[in-house]
């Protein structure tokens, strides 16, 4: 049984989905694990993780559109407003999605379905550098 | 330390929750792991996973009812519409729930609470065959 | 490779977020694991888990406020109403957040970001005693 850990840095340029499926696949390949579990974990609370369709980019547009409508800026009852109008909506969007996702590894590959990709979902407007921890445990 | 992996196929007949608690328990028993972690992972982006109450079936009805109201068909701002009116709402419902759930294993059993069950949450109308990967790692 | 398991009991006194970051850190330290994966799992379906900002307590207030507005009591189409007006909304809020969260362990510490904490998110009004299972697997 063996493990590997890596910190991935993803630069975001505003709200939306940033795919890192390729980087996660490379991490699994480099770890030389045939069967195991790989976990992606984001070290922030104003962005999040999502597994979604990576065939049609319109899916990303609509996901972003839905969350903007469900959690709009300017809700007048918010009390945490010191970090800007997009900050508390960002925390709420993060709560509605995921901070951590575990993916089984089979035959040396993450067990993604044919149209699945993994994304950083950025909820802040300004550019950020986001840290995603990748961890794998398994057997050769 | 040992591992096991299995692919579960669940046939869905329209939107709603399909329980597979029994199949997951059987997988854990067959793997002969006393202490460990079992992960369920769904290989699709228009259905998802959920742990919910399995005592009163009305809970399933209301969960389905809430998500239909929160993410209705016919939102006129959607751009990903080529796969049918239920497709993009399905992706959004999947984003709001889970693709992957990890459950500790104690005493050879998944650590479900007294009223917890695990479900495939189908978000498409037509029948589908859905793949759920089960992975376990642990000790005898 | 080694494992440890512990059941944490958290007493809740009504709806809101209850932090248990310290207890999770202590569990990781006591397990003497340098590199690994720690999982928190809640054995209930009317409360849930969340990783969120633990710097400004207003974030907790607003998260609770958002979920109360998104899933209000008194939705007249609900059928599961026998356990009180806050019960079915509690199940829905749990479905929208997490039952299980996996966190990589690096250098003997859970890989929380600078402002991240882990919370039990209680969705019922009355006091409850909630069980959170902590599981860790990894190497010294």
C-alpha cells in the first residue's frame, strides 16, 4: 500500500468552472497506483469542487448562471459584507457544492465516466490562486 | 490492508431516489473488511448520490419535489438545451447533491445511522442504466 | 499503514453551525498519522457537515439565514410532516450540504486552509445529540 500527495495551484480569472481533469490524471499516473482512492480537496471557502460534464462547454455556462441566480449579490439581509458583495454569496455557493471529492482508481486511472471532468468552481470575481490538495492511497 | 472494487448497475425508471443500501452492505461483507472506508462514486453527471432517511418513503417524494421546484424545466436563460428540457436541470441537481460519498466501516459494517440509507438520485425522465463504483480499503 | 476510528458526540441547541475543528485535529494527532486521509461522517439525515470560514462568525449567521430562506418551513406541498414543521426542511438542507467529508493529512495535520473550519450544521430546532464518526487511514 502506498500514498502520494501533491498541491495543485489553479489560477482563476473570475467566476466560473476551471477544469483540472488532466492534472488529476497525471497525478494518478505518476503515483503508480493501480487500485486505490484519489481525493481532491480545496483549501478555500469561497470556491469549491464539482464533477460535471466536460463535453459541451454550455453546461459550465448554465451551472454558473444557475448559481448566480440562486445566490445573487445584493441580498439585503446578509451581515458578512466587509469583504465585498461577492464574498458571502461565494461562501454560500461553496456550501451548496463540494470542498472534497473522492474518486476510486481502477486499472491505474480515476474512474471517471465517459463525460465526466473535475472542476474548480470559482465564486469570486477577482483573480485568485487556489490550492487543491491531491491525495492518493492504493496498491501497485 | 486490503482493497476491493465493484461496479454496481442501477436501472432507473424516471426521476426519483433509488436505494442501494443493501448492495453496498453486501459489498462490504464480501470484502471481509472490519475497519476501513467504503466509497460510492457515480460515473454520470445527470444523476447523483444521497444519504437520506429510509424509514418514511414520503421523504423521497418531498426531496424529489423540492429539487423539481428549485431547478424547474423551462428556465428560459439556459443555453445547453440540445439533450432535452430535463438535461440541464439534471446537471444542476447533480451539482447540488453528491457524486461521491465516503462511509467509515466499523465492525465489518458501513457506519450508517439507524435511519440512513444510500440512494441514487435520478434526475432524467427516461430509463437509464447507471454505474456506481464501490471501493473499499481497510483491515480484516 | 494504520487506521483509527472514533465517535464524536456533538450536542446541538437549535439550528446553526457547530465547529469541531479542534476535536478533529486532536483525533489526527492522537492517531499518529503523518500522511493520510481523515473522513468525518455524520450518522443523521436532519443535520449535515460543512467546511467553512471560521474567521468571521457572521459567515455562520448568513449561511444559516440563506438555508432558512431557501428551504423555509411551511411549504404546503410537503407530505412528510408528521415529525414537525422543521423536519422535512432539515432533510432537504442535509441533501444540499454534506454527510461525509474527506480531508488529506499532511505533516501530521489535516490540510485545512488558513481560514477553514469543519462544522456540524444542525437543521432541527430542538436540542439533539449528534454522532460524527471520524476515520483515519495513513502512514506514520
